[in-house]
C-alpha cells in the first residue's frame, strides 16, 4: 500500500485544519484497525427524522484473490447479527439492485489532552478516520469464515486459532458479516506540544501563572482475569504477550506524540471554513 492515497471527491475533503489531513491509505487503515469500536452511521429510511449510529467491531481486510493491491480491493468488514436492522436494510438494498447500503464508518483514537494558556486554544492529540461507501452482505462461506477470523484476531492476535473452531452451523447462521466497499476516505491527525496565540505568549503575567503541557492518554490493558469455568492455570502466551506489547506500544505512541512539534500553522483563512 506504499504511497497509495484515497482520491479527493468532494464529500471526503477535509476543509478545516487541512494541514492535519491525510488521505494516505496505510495511515487511514491503521487508525481503523487500532480502534476497538467503530461507529457506523446510515439512514434507515428517507422518511426517518434522524440517522442511526451503531457501535460495531470491524477491521480492514484484503481477501485472498484480491491481489492487485489497488485501493478498491480493500474493504472494511463489520461483524453483526443476522436479523439486525442494519443487515436487513443492506440485504434489501442489494435485492433492489442497488450497489449496497450507503454507510459512513468513523474511528477515533485520543492520544493526549493539550493544555494551553487559554481555554480557547486547548486541544487533543488524536487520530481519526472516516470511511464512506456501500455495504453488502458477505455470502461466500469461505470469505465469511476468513472475515470472522480477521475480526476475532483484531481483538487479540492469534485468538481465533486458540479457541474452538470452526464456528458451528448455528453460529454461522446467526452471524452476518457486512463488507464495506470504500468509495472515499480521509483521516485527520494532531500530534505535538501546546501552541498559543502570539498575544498570550507576550504576556509574562499569563506565562508565570498558567501551566501548559500535554497529558498523554492511552488505554491500558489490565492483568487477564480467569473466568468462572476456566481450567487453564497459566495465562496463554498469545494473551500475555499481547497485553505486554500493546501496553508498551500505546504508552510510547502517546508519550512520543506529546513531545513532537506542534502542527504547522495553517496558511489560509479558508482552512477555517
């Protein structure tokens, strides 16, 4: 995916703080894949007064056979229940001959609270990504099992093969995998130290009385706790190693982000539009 970018199509253009925008495929996919919860939005019916937003588990994936490495080959796979409204609407859209159900998927990671001299200039260090596209139901059995393994291992690597697999008939019937064909995508990243207006930086009374800095933010995984019917005395290596490595990686990213230079200031007022 080196040097691949999502094209700007108007609906996925970032207009505010353009200097923090990214359309890089690898960067956007990494934000989605590192977010334990994705928020999926859709319009249930043209007459509905509000859109629907659902928290879901998902992962970017390239199914075997889609080997051209083109952007269009990558999909976002979402795990859901067979009779959920989202799955039913998606099924109905395809049945009507449409490309799929229009969806928007959002992912966000907060890496720090940026504390500045004035409330108005406070900020977050963060990573966010938005995908737009059309969702369809995965009907092929092999692709469905592959996607279930992909999503399971996105929670804890190697977890799928360390459980009772493959899924039985009832589990396969009750589970549906939604496959998002991405039409457009964008990301936005803020890393760095605090940044204040020149007028405040000239005020010694403010500089002498207000603490500024970054509070690093990262989710910490706790010590795995055995379940009530667990018979395995030792924590499996794939679980223990994941917790240790993930905690180190998350902490390092947040601390590194807290010490990077502030993003380059925007050059045009149009960036505020």
